């Protein structure tokens, strides 16, 4: 489509720099906050009005529009698993365990029905300021376009949260159960992180 896309770390300051430089006009974050160049923050009213404009133009329901989009472009199955209120030591231990998998020369972890093509520690160079943000999370990419991302969020007296982002793209299967489609990625995440053993948990605190 000829549209330039920027993948940034968490934080609206990165969107703001791109907006101020005239490099983007629409932005969005994983937690569904969206905005445009009129403000340097997420804007729920703008998002609602944007959807109302789409509904008026397409003359279809939200479900019909989404289903039509999936039929044309395929579907991204997505979920986020949060392990909240871990100790700081547990959070660091999980990330260190995952980090061993991305060390140069480490064998790629196995994945049922797919294969991990690469894994790396995500960093971002701001194209406007030239600033580099390092250690923004560990990313596992598969040959079929799926990905698993680990990010440590928060430290201090309230402890830490490990967020695991799971995403699988399928160009044809658009009506399957999200949990079923993501099961191989969940298994991969649990294997490379050993988070159950380290945290003593039996599952995530929150699944989004």
C-alpha cells in the first residue's frame, strides 16, 4: 500500500516525535489506545468518531466490517498474558532465562507446527532525534509470521509484572477460537521463560 509504518517501544513520546516531524498521522498502542495529530495522547472520543464515520460509510455493522476485513486480509489472533505482582527478583530471573535463548549461537527453541526463525532483544532508534532505546523486550518471530514478546514492566515496592504478547497470523482460518490458535505460542512462551517454576504460579494473573 506504500504506507510507512513505525514500530516503537512503549510510550507516547515516541509517537509525539513522529507526529511533530510530520512522519505519521495516526498512531495506536497494543492496549487499544489510538490517536491522531491533533493531540499527543490517546483520544477515546476521536476513536469513537472514527468508527462512527466508518460505519456510516460502509453501512455495515462492526462485526460485518471485521469479518469482511478478515476475509480479504486474513486474521491476527492476539492475546496478552500478564503475570502481576511478582517480586523484582522473580521478574529479573524470568527475563534472564528468556535472554539466554537470544544469545548468539543459542539453538532456536522448537515450536509445534511452525519454526522460530529469529529471536532478539528489541531496540529502537528514533528517526527524529537519533536517540536509541535498548532492552525493550525479547521478541521471538516464526517462519509463518507469528510472534511472542516478553516485556518486564514495573519494579520497586509493588514488585514487577511480566507481560507476554502472543500473536499469530492466518490468511485463511478466520473463525477459530483464539486460545486454540495461540496454544503453540503459549507453550513456547512457558518453555523459554520457565515462568511457572520461577514464579510459583499456575497461570497468568490476567489474560487480555
